[in-house]
C-alpha cells in the first residue's frame, strides 16, 4: 500500500522526479483495517477522540528492543521508468528502520562536525553524503542495480 513517508519528499529533492510513490508491504488484514479507519477519518478531527487515542497509544510498547531490532532488516526497492519504457530497478537491504535512521543521522552529524563541506540550505542525506552512503551503514548490503527489467522478473 502507499504510505506518505518522508522518502516521497527526499526522493523528489534528490532526483527531481515529480511523480514518486512510496509503498510498504503489509498483510491484507492490516490494509483492510486501515481502509476501514479511513472511512471514519473525519471523526479523528474530534479533539476528545484524539486525546483518547493518544492516551491509548502512550500505553503501548515503546518500540522493539535491541534483540528484536537486530533480528529484523528492511529491503528497500526502487524503480524508475522513462517515457521510452526503459526501466532501472535498484534494491538494497538495510538494518531495521530504527537503527538505520540512528546510524545515518550520527554519520551525517559526524561528517559535518569533521568540517566536510556541505552547501547551505536543505539537503537530503545522499546530497550531503553521496549516492552510496547507505551502503556504508551498519547492516546494509551493496545497492544492486538492474537495467531494462525488474530484479524480481
């Protein structure tokens, strides 16, 4: 299903491609629950209901522990297709979302603290660190790029 992650924005700023969609794999039952929730989306604007849901959410787990994070990884996949039909597909396996975010943030901060040049203004991680940056993060594989056909074909 599509998901409004920040990747939609950062991918645009990095590539200039204007029609980007971000997807996440989810069980069909979870997608059905989200569609049902969408039906009642207007109710979520009701302040007292928002407060109740926030209290319920705050009682939930804080997130996965270190062992659970170490046991999980993410497969990031991207595809671009030109008007001619030529297609390029890339994929990379990275650590779980929590750890990859922390490792990337710390590496970028260290890069800047070390006095490495960066143009002023907003930049995406790959604009500051280079297109292969993700490969250097703990738990990451090399980026695999396949031209003219999808990697899963």
